[in-house]
């Protein structure tokens, strides 16, 4: 048995003083849908509703065992902060948590609740990078102990405890394991623990494919731009230690999930299974759509977290409808004469519904520009609708997939 596996097993045993293993559940709905034996490792049901507690707890314990006294310092937009806060309270040590000013109130409140009097929260900067820089500067000033969210050996050992639990709960290894990727600590730790015993797929949001880029380049690279929608996995550069653990894989092991499609999975799991997932927590489940040749195979999806701010639900629903082809936005020229609006309404099908109707420009001209949003029950309704608009002489443009324009107007 390798030293790494022994360390992971020891870390896993130490966690039992705080919480039981998170459930590994056979999901009948997904199994029937994809024709495979689908299991969900429910990290969203852990004490802080995320696997991040495992790394924070293990890293803090190792530091304390090594003589560190604190204060412990971290930077996080949510889940890592909650893990550090929970661990600080458990060990009775002080921690300072730096979070971007833009962090949702729900995540700030939960972090404060987990840490109580043992933590101080400092809101700094609009983005994570600014909070990280402030945390590292402060840590150096007070001679504190910095707890990184992913690029750390002890964090990787703690997060690999997920693998130890899966092996015990399943009575062996799955044939395939789907792991979400952000900074890479979870995937690096789990793949080191299981080795070549199963097939891996590493799932990233399409707007933050840091692992795929690193594997293609032969080393960590910094992405020039990152879509922050999947905030739990939107990382511009994979951790160096984590990349070293994953360097033997190829870009073919990576899967990129469109952010809007991910919203379909979040809504589906909420409506059908009653499971509340944050965007990163839905990555592995959504990836099932893109797999082929999985009939009858035993597959484990790592559900990484469920810290979802329900103020985001309208945006998630909107993205899901657009991704499924059930909602579209058009800009059209509407004749400004009596009866023109009625003529347009007659073009709608029996299942078409106007979700938005707004004049973008009012003037004394013969035509006015109109923004209109249409929802329907069947994506096939839209080709017929646009054909009827064209035949009726309406000039229009579909702006649904024009992200810049749609986000500005809608």
C-alpha cells in the first residue's frame, strides 16, 4: 500500500469524528434514462453541502499537528470558506476568511454560521483574484498559515477520502468515475487513490477548461478568459500539484459542458428528483448526456455540492429554457398602424406564449423595433413560427444565441 493511500485512509478515519460518510446512492431515474447503473456520490449532503470540507479539515489538522497555531487564512467565494470555517470551529482555532465583495449573501451567512466566533470574514475586491492577493498579503503580515483551496498536498489527501468511501460503499471500484474539475484537487486525489482501477472522465464547464488546456499544452496554463457562472469550478489555472497527479491523462479524458445546458440538468434534478444542486454539483450528471457505449456499466457521478442561492433560480430557468430550445428572443420591425399587432399575434401557434414584449424604440416613423420573447412546449414550433413571420412580411432577427446582445437587452 502506497504512502498516499495510507495517508488518505488515516484522513478518512479522522473525519468520522465529525461526520459520517456521505451517501452513495443508486439513482433509478438516471439509470433508466441512460441505460446504465448510475450511482451518485452525494457530497451535497455533507455537513457544509460540499466536498471542500474534506480538504480544509485535513490541511488544518496536519498544520496543527505540525505545531502551527494560526491564525489560519483562506480566500474563497464560498465552499472552501465554509469548510475552513467548520474546521476552525471544530479545532477551536482562529481563521480569517477573505471573500470577494460580490459573494452572495447566502454564502457569507453560511460561512459565518459554520465558524461562529472562530472566524473573521473580510470582503475584498470584486473578483476572487483580488481576495486571494489580499489574503496572502495579510497572511504574511501576521505570520499566519494559509490554507489554499486546491493546490496543496494535504488538501488533495483530504479530498481523496471521497474515493476511500466510494470503494467501501460500493464494495469495489466503479467501471467509470465522472469527476468535476475546478482547481483539480479532487480529481488529482481520487485518481491517485484509485490508480488505473477504473475509467475516468473529468468534467469542466465550457467556459473554464483549465485541465484540458493544461493537458494539451503539457503543463498548467492560464486561460485568458473564464466564464464565472459555474463558480465552484470556474478556475483559470489548474493547480501545479494537481496537474502533476493528472499529467498522465489526455484531453480525451476531459469533457466540456455548456453552461446553459448545465442549467437544464439543474432544473431536471430539482423537478424530478427534488435534488438541489449548485452549477458545479451538476457537472458530472450532465456529462452522462455525452457518453456513448455505457449500456449496463456501473458509473459513479461525483455530486460536488449543493450550495445554491435561490436568487439565481430565475437566471438558471431562463438559461435552461434557451438551451432546450423552448424559448427564443427576436427583434422585429413592427408596422405602426392599426391591426399590425393583431396580425402578428395570429402568427403564434397554439402552444406559443409571449414571455416578453417591449418596444425598443418609439418614434413617429412607420415602423418600430420590438423585443419579443416566445416560450413554447416543443422546439419544433419555432421553425414554423419564423416561416410564418417571413411569409407575413415581418423583418426580424433571432438574437437568442447572440450572448452579448441577449445579455444586454434581456
